[in-house]
């Protein structure tokens, strides 16, 4: 009877040991598959591709702030985008005001100075605000021997009734010119805004790519004894 019990215990131990070994091997294989499947997603989840500095600069030159957005640093790029919108608002406003003043001084010259607007350039409208009439202008050019600058009295005729009228016209012309000059300053501001944004975007890309190179993820799997018992140990390590 005792021999039968001992034999039963031995057989049971062998069966349990075999089952445990099979379970452990199955767990090992399953973990290997899981780790392999997880590794396939590691580049997307933990590793990003490096950004292109050239592309960031190009984006910011086209629209300030977009290079920073591409580099993942729109917190600074948004100020360049806001400045660009403001500059475009000034650009449109100064252009509209300049054109409005130009229409005003041309209409004033036609009604008060007898000017025929056909085929008159900007230089002509600048000169008629300096002289009371065409005869005074031509005499001045003749005295300075600038004969080529003299106007035909019929085609380019003008005559202001008094100096106050001439000055009123001159003020309208100056207002239009000042608006035109402001447009040039705004365009210069747009150029500067793009250059500064492009530099900032290039630096943002440099910081982004440096961050990628300084960050790594390591996963190691160890199969064996864990505190004197069969088991599996998975180690994760991250370095910055």
C-alpha cells in the first residue's frame, strides 16, 4: 500500500513538473511574440523622425510661424503669425488711404487748377504742387537750363487761383505720398518678420533633432529564476 502511494506521488510530481515546464515555455514564447509586436510600434510611439531645417525655413519664409509649427514650437511661432496678420492689415489700410488721397488731389487739380488728367504721370502731379502755374514752372526750368524738363503749355496746363489753393493741393499730395512711404515700411517689416521667423524655426528644428538624439529607450527581457523560482523579468530603461 505504501509503495502504491509513493508511486502515485512520484507520477504526480512528474506530471506537474512537465505541465509547469510546458506552461513556462508557452509563457516565454508568448512574451517573445508580444515584445516583437511591440517593437514594431516603437518607432511610431517613441521615436520620431528628424525634422528638416530647410523645410522649416521655407515654411517661415512663406508664412511666418509655420516653420515653428512644423518644428513643434508654435508657442513662439504664433507671435510671428500674429505680426504678419497685423502687417497685412496696415498694408491694406495704407494702400487704401493712399489711393483715396490720390483720387482726391487729382480731382482737386482738375476742378481748381484746370488740369487735364489724360496722360499725366506722378512726376507731373508732384510738380504742380510746387508752382502757382505752368509759366512759373517753365521759367524756373529755363533759368536753371533744364530745358528738357519744361512742359508744353497746352498739354500740361495748370493754374492755381492763389497760393492757399496750391498749398491745399500740396497737402493732399503729401498725405498720399506719406501713406505710400508707410506701405514701403510695412513691406520691409514683412521681410524682417520672415527672416527672423525663419531663423527661429531653424533653431527650433535644431533643438527638436538634438532632443531626439539625446533620448533613447531600451527594453530587455530576461528568462530564468526570479527569487529562486521560475519566472520572467522584463527591464525597461530610458536615458536622456
